[in-house]
C-alpha cells in the first residue's frame, strides 16, 4: 500500500527549513542546524508515515471507510500527527530531547514489528503483560529480524538525530516559550480535530475498537502511562480481609467443631474422630491452552489420550476472565468474578489464603513468570530455583526455561515441606505451568509428546504455515496431557494416606494465525474466542466422594457453560471448606452434590 496516498492535504516541510543551515564543526563533520521544533516535526512525519503501516493497512480494508474524497483519511493522519508532535514537543527540552526521542523511535519500531507480525494491540493489558514477563519469555520474542527492523526504522533516525543534527541556538526564554506554545497548539489542534470529526470517528471506533490500539507510538505511550503512572496518581486500594469465618466443613468431623483451625490436633484425627483421610488436591494452573484443541472436548486430533484413559472429566464450554496471565490468574483465584474483580475498590486475599486460613497446608510451585500476587501469603517456590543440577540438566535450557515435568520431580519435596500438622488436616499443591506459552511452542514439548509433524521451529510464527503452527501447538497440548497424567499417577501413590484429586484450568487461550492474529493478550471485548475459550479438566480421584459428589452427574453436565468465575467456589466446595464468600450458584459441582450435615465425632455421615 502506498502510505503517501493517505496524506493528500498535508505538506511536508522543506528539506531545509528557512532557519536551518549546515554547520561545520572542528572535527570536519557537517551537521544540519535545526531548531528542535523542526526536528520534532520531521520525526513526527517519520513515525506517522513509516511506523503506522498496520493502521493504514487496516483502514484501507474497512468497507465502512470507503469515501470518494480524501479529506477523511487526511484528517485522521493529521490527528495522529498532532498527537505524535505533541509528545515529541513534550520531550523537547535541553538534555532530554535526544534521549527521549531516540527511546520513542526505537520503542515505536519494536511495537510496529509486533503489530505487523503477531497481530497484537497496544493496550494497557498488553503493556502490563510485557512488564511482568520473565527473561526467557522475552528472549523468545527477540531475534535477528526484529533487531534489523528496529535498526532500520528506529535506529537510522536516531543516528541522524545524534550525529546529523546541531541545535540552533536560541535564547533560553525564547526557545522555552516556543516549545510551550507548540505543545499547547498541537494539543488544541488535536482536541479541535477530534471534536470536529466526532460524528465520523465515533461509529468508526465503535465498530472497529482495535483501531485505537494500532496508533503508534501514542497508543503504547497511553497504555504505559495507564500502567505505571495511574497507580501513582490514584489512591491505593485498601486491603479488606475475607478470611473471617473460614473453616472446615462437615466431612472433617470433629476438627471443624472444636473452634477452628488453631485448635486442630493431628492426634485427634489419628484416633478416628473423622472417617475420612485428609484431602490432597493438586491445582494445575495451565498456560495458553485453548479448549478447542483438547481431544476430550471434541477436537479432531486426540491431543489428550492419557487423560481420556484416566477417565478424567473435561468441561468443553469454558471462558476465561482475561486474555493474558496477569489479568486471568488473579481473577480466577478471586471470590469476586470477572465483572466485580475488574471494578473492585479494594484488594482481598485469594482462594489459597482462604484454604490456608481454614487449616489446610498450601504451597505454590511455579514454572512460569510468577503467581501475579496469588501466592504472596502462602508458601511458594520457583521450580528452577530449587532444582538440583541434575534436574536442570535434564529439564532446563541454558536460559533457565524448563519443561513442566521438572515440577513432577519436586512434588514429594513440596509436600514434605508442609508442616505435619497441616498435612494431617489437608493439603493443596498449586502448580503453575509453562504450558503452551508462545511463540516458541517447539520448546514446550518433549520428544515423547511430539505426535504432529512437521513443526514450526521458529518464534516468528508468521513465517510458518498455519498447519505447521497448529502442529507445534498441538504437541504442546499433548505435553500438558502427559504432564497431567503423570501428576495423577503421583497422586495415586498417595491414595493410601490421602483422599486425592486434581483440577486443571487454563488461564487463557491463543490465536494461531486466524485472521492474521497470533499469540494472546488482545483487549477482551475484541479478542477472538480462541483467546478466551479455555480447558478445564478434573480428575476427581477419591476426593469428590468425600462430599458425595455424583461423578455420573458431573460427566452428564460437561457441556454446560462455565467461566473462571466458577473456579474459586468449585475448589472450596470440592475441599469442603466453608467461607462467607462461597456461593453455591458458582460451584460447578454443587448440582451433583448431596449435602452433608454436621455430625458428632465418630458418627456416620447423615443427609
């Protein structure tokens, strides 16, 4: 597409403005002497024309943007130019301009590359996700092609800025006033343009919300400010505890009737005040696993043969709270649900805190980029940090990224670290997977799980055919299936001492090139279903029977629509942990459960 065609009414400045002249320096080099306002204008035109190709391409494809005149396109280009010029003029002060402008150019070039090649959008959720990523994930997104792109589109103008420009000398007060006036003038033009075009812009942005996130670099700047500055300017949310009333249900027998967790004595459990063994529940927090690629959910490929053989239960119609880990994981462990969580005025403890307050032992084992605050008040560890040298050699790459099966070799150690008094009541182990995290999907599976060939073996997903990309992604799902099956096998070895179960739930899905979109993290309102449709698998083991959950009933209801809102309440129900925050309407197992009533120590369960 000819980008210049979008600018019929905008005249570029002369190659050498009236106040510009070459300056010969002592070292013999020649530089163009320019006032900062002219340099800012040239950089604005560079960004507007060269670093917004995805936006211009998208606009050209919109049927509702067809217009016999050029004024609409020119006006939009003018608005973007005004916004960009305003930003450059904000950074035009001595000692700041070269560094600030260079960082803007390099960052904008990088953002444009990812928009073009992965279809991502520059909203606050994406920025938050980038800031919270770990080193290995970040390195997977880098490569020679992006380096070349940044060098050409961000590096070359930066080199010119540093070595080809000499600042025209103005009196400090005169230069300062000019900069201030231009900042105000560009903002005024932007405001006037938006007001004047509101009737045209409003329906366009309403029907195509993604356009606002394609404006480079201003959309990234606004998103970064929202993530970094907004929390500083707004009052911090108060912390409101939800632990009051947390306790053990009827299935724990006398333990819950003796005044709460503090009075629980392992010895009393050992002499038979409860007919049940303590629960041992493994919560597997999946990563980037879209539900429509699980064989158990009707996918054409059998990507889940191991869990099918174990007769696990898979819900096929589950939607996530967010489209990235930073949004979904805190939300799914919250009692609030998506709508209330996003609008919350206070912070609270999580599912793990409530379970721990009830008296059970809790630990979080991570093979990803952290628990996003979910595990801050419970025992937690990183699989790589506590791995032995032999384990690292077996499961990890040189950059510290490890396959999820490393966590399997640390399950016994994680269980043993929980105090015996807590284990006598019950235990929850939470495992946070690397799962199917892209774009380096080929690193997410062992040879044992690579069933589908040929694989895409590059992190530049747009370079692969869609079929090769699907193959490598499906292999990562097969690896998760293997991981879950081995987790179940470990739980079976503990069945003599515990009532065991496993619950797997993914945080979000993934785009695999459909409509030119890759990875995840698009704003929820416009994200494709592939980024929101997730997998939820339960192996009920012997724990579900503790609260008289009818497995046949569960299996009959696997097509019912569920969301992450159900996770908190379903886990509490499965563990028979009581809390005022529990809502049976959001317990996926509740319709298939017969209620237990409190009973005297040693007495049989009664309905």
